[in-house]
């Protein structure tokens, strides 16, 4: 029985030794895992730091992405890595990415003949150039399925997956930023001597993808900004061109005085006016407004102005002019597009006027004594219907008496709104014109001043055009 005590002692020692060994091993494993996590975090931080440092010196954001993909390639020891970025030119609602940057012999996921594919892949310059032309759509092919599922995948040689030719193992991670899908990052190994990617490898790759997602997001932001800047620059050019195309209206022509004003609601205008001396006695004045806003309306007015100029050379009378203009606009525009227009012909030798209205605002006629007449002859907007036997534009004639004043305008004047969304209105506008006995230039300044005072800080909702013509009084 004497051996029992030593035996028990030995068992206790063995138990305690086992506990201590297990504890030391566990602590060592935890320390090792902690060091791995710390190393991984430092690696991620180093990658991001290198990217952001390079970004400050690289002008092109896609070049900066080349730097990042190389850093990720080194971190995960992949044979090749490719990053796809959301294609902003894709149709709305369609998830579609295009190649942005790759390193190594990255495979081609689109269909291509083997000889050409090998030539592209084995030459890094050819591969990089071709990669940036490749498009991957949601649901199409292996990567398209990854985009569709929005889940990271780890494909290996032991899985029943039809990988592209020559690929042994592959990881693919969708890139998201603030909940928005913005791209895809893929790592590939072709050599069968390389161990398949593990779940730890996929986890590390997902961690590195955060930097790729940030970079892809920056590229999308810069791309959109460049696109917006380009649009703004183009619209500024259109606006400048529009202003240059407006005709130079002489302040005086015999006993007649002229003044015109135009300001667009947006970058470019859908309104236009024209002034043409048909011969030594006749002047044709046009004020028009195209349906819509901004660039589409601008293009419509440009087309209409071109037709007007062409028809001026063979002008016979106002109705024939409007019929020809309607035929041309209807033949060269969409059915939803149309132009409203006023055409005023002044015969300065006879002091006679002929006026036609194609769905536009009326002409205001103020006599020397201050009486107001509103003329709006019948006629539909131009381009809405083709000419037929029933097409007709009513033409009114009147004498341009001494001291008389005429006003042509677009509806951006009378339909200007204030903060309460109240309209400036026909009555208020017509009364202003009737009460103003000053020159055309001062009349326009007075009316526009009152419109701005009424609207206060309310953004201008429509283009504004105003033209005033007067005949000198006999005693002036």
C-alpha cells in the first residue's frame, strides 16, 4: 500500500503538467493568432498608405489603381489579380463592370480563340490594354454569377466548377462601398503546384478588398465629376455659341427703334429671336420658344433658326413662310417636339405690318395715346402636325402709326413665379407695357426690373425673351 501515495503524487504532477502545457500552448497559439491578425492589419494599413501616397502623385486615377492592384498581388502571393469597376455607361438597373487594372497573366473570362488569348495573356502590356476593354455583366459566366450572388467565392481544383482554361484556383470578392455595389476583385493561380486558396486566404483577400472598394469608389466619383465637368463645359460652350448666334439688332432703322432681351433659365435657352432685313424696305422679326428645357430645347431652336434663315432667302409672305417652316420642322423632329413662334413683317416704306402667330404668346400693340390691343391670330405650334388642305395660319394686318409701340415676348415673362408660386400674370405684364411710354430699351429695363422684383429670390423656371419696337412720333 506504500506505493499508492507516490502514485497519486505522480498522477497529480502529470495532471498539473498537462494543464500547464495546454495553457502555455493555448497562450502561444493565441499570441501567434494575435500576431497574425496584427500583421494582417499592418499589411492592410501599409497597402492603403502606399496607395494614398501614390494617389497624391498620380494624375490618372486608373494609374493609382494599378499601384493598388500590385500591392494586393504581393500581399496574397497570387499569380495574377484583376479589379473590375462598375461601368457607369451601363443601362439603368444593370450591374455591369469593366476591367480597370490587372497584374500578372490574368485570364480572359470572355470567349476568345485560344491562340489570340495566349498572345494577349503572356504579354503584360497587351493584357493590361485588353483587360480595360473587357465587360462582365451580371449573370453572364462565372464572374457574372458572382456579381449576381453578391457573395465572395473560393474556387479550387477539388470543386466541381468549370473554371476558365488554365486556372487552378481562384478567389472572387464583390466590392461594395456604403452599401453600393461598385466592382469586383479576382485573384488567380494557374500552377497546380500551388496550394489551393484556404478560407483564411479568402478572409485576408476580403480584408484587402476594402482598399480596392475605396479606390473603385474614388474612380467612380472622379469619373462622374469629370463627366459632369465636361457637360458643364459643353453647355457653357453652347450658351456662348447661342449668344453669338443672336442677331445684331440695330437700335435704330429709319423712324423705328428696336430693343431685345433674353436670359435662359438654365445653361442654354429654348427661346430665340431673329431679325432679318429682307430688302431695303422690309424687316422680318421672329420670336420663338421650343418645347422642353435646356439642351434638347436648345437643339430644337438651333434647327428652327437654321430653317428660318434658309426661308428668308425666298420669303414671299408670312403665311407661306409659316407653312414652309411647319413642313420642315415636322419632317425633321420627333412628334413630341414642337416650336411656338411669332412672325412680324414690317414694311418700313408703307408703315404696314403683317403678323402671324403659331401657338405663341400674343403681340401687344400700344398706341401713341396709350391704348392697348392684344393680337393673337389663329395658328397651331410648328411641327405638331403636317401640312394638309386644312392647315392654315391666320394673318392680321395693321398700320404702324407714329408713336406706336409693339411688344413680342415668350411665356417666361408672364409666367414668372414668386415664392408663393403665384404667376406674374398677363394682366400685370400688359398693364406695365401699356403704362410705359419710354423708349424700347427703357421699356424692357422697366418690365424686367418689375419681374425680378416680383420673383425675388425664386429661381427662374423658364427662358425669358422680350422684344420691343417703336415708331418715332411725328413731333419727335
